[in-house]
C-alpha cells in the first residue's frame, strides 16, 4: 500500500510538471494568449450585442408606450367626440321638444283666438239682430203713427174730437204748444184738457197700444242690457281665465326650463367627473408604465454594469496572466541569452 501511494504521488507530480512545462512553451503561451484574446473579444461582442439589444428593447418599449399613449389619446378623442355628439343630440332633441311645445302653445293660442273671434262674431250677430229688432219696432211704430194714427185722427177730427196721433200731433183746440201729446199717451195722461170727455174718449184708442209698445221696448232694452252685461261678464271671465292660463303656462314653462337646466347641469357635472376619473386613471396607468420602464432600465443598467465589471475583471485577469507570461517569457529569453544562444535566435523567439 505504501508503494502504491508513493506511485500515485509520483504520477501526480509528473503530470503537474508536464502541465507546467506545457504552459511554459511559446506555442502554448501564444495559444493561451489567442484563446484569452478570443474570449475577451467574445465577451466584448456579447456586451455590445446585449447593449444593442437593450437599446432596441428600450426603443421598442418607448414605441409601445407612445403607441399606448396615442391609442389612449385617440380613445379619449373618440370618447370626447361621442360625448359632444350626444350632447348636441340632446340639445337638438331638447330644442325640438321646446319648439314642439311652442308650436302646440301657438296652435292652442290660435284656437283660442279663433274661439274668441267666433264668440265676438256671434256677439256682433246677436247685437246686429237686436239692432234689427229695434229698427223693426221703430219702423212699425213710425208706420203706425204715419198711417193708422193719421186716419183715426182725421176721422176723429171730423167728429170734433182730439187724437194725439193726428197730423203734427196738434189738437183742434190749438193746444200744440203744450208739448208732444204722444208723451202724454206714454205717461198715461189725457192731454192738457184732461177733464174733457171728448179728449178722454179720443185717448181710448192709443193708450193701450202705446203702453204695449213701451212695455215691449222696455223689455227689449232690458233684454239687450242683460245680454250686454252677460257678454261683458263672460268676456271678463274669459280674460281672467286666459290670464290665469297664461300665468300657469308661464309657470309650467319656467319649471320645465329649470328642470331641463338642472338635468343638463347634472349631466355635465357627471360627464366632468367621469372625465376627471378617466384622466386620473390614464395618468396612473402612464405613471405605472413609466415606473416599469424606469425599473427595467435600472435593472438592465445594473446588469450591464455587472457585465462590464465582469468583463473588466476578466480583462484584468487576462492582462495579469499575459503580463505574467510575458515576464516568464522574458526571463526565459534572458536565460537563453545568458546561456549563449545567438542573438538572431533570441530575436526570432522574441518575434514569435
């Protein structure tokens, strides 16, 4: 066992010595140097590629963020256009509704004006009818006074009696200056000579008819006065009712306007609150994206810094190793010179 252990140690020492000799050879040093240079070049290329990749990812992330912001702005513009379109539609519908209400009120006013015109026309027709009745009564009285009264007066005058509706309304006794005898007939008087039996006899034909005409005339006047009062009262009631209706309509229009204005203000307030909420959400989303981008940049910066530091450490180790190999080579070259090797061989080795 002791011999086996010694044999194993000897083999290990021989292998280590062979490795050391191999490392000390010029070709191995050149190969190691070339390998180290290739490794350093690969590390640098990898770092440059990673840097380009990071820059490309940053540009892509910035483009994506810009695209997201553009899409958000486009959505916001579309939403604003939709809200503006809805608001215009609501205003148009409200305007149309108000216009329809105004047209309905105008139609109602026109109908009421037509009703008033018809009532006024009926009133004028009734008034014209009453005037015609008055003219007919006056014409009948005038006709009776001109025809029947004259005949009776002449016949009574032939008998020497007095008749109040004779020619000119003057009695045979010359009492024409005492006034209009027809007024005596309307008042139920018998003329200036009231105690004359002939005068009393002559009045017996005209007084009842005169009283009947007077009664009909008074009834007609009273009926016209009552009708006029009724029409005036109806007109006043219509005016009062119309004023009340106008006042109620104005109050209703004012209430409708206030209700519509309040609804529009509430709708506008809700839209503003929704707009503010959307803007806050967009700002929060954009801030979160910026924070993610900052964190990604910082992480990549740390990774890049760590990679650069690792590369620098690798380069430092390679430089130290190259310097060590160069020193060893110089020492070997110096030993070759000291050993008496020609200078041209030393220069060749130095060139290689």
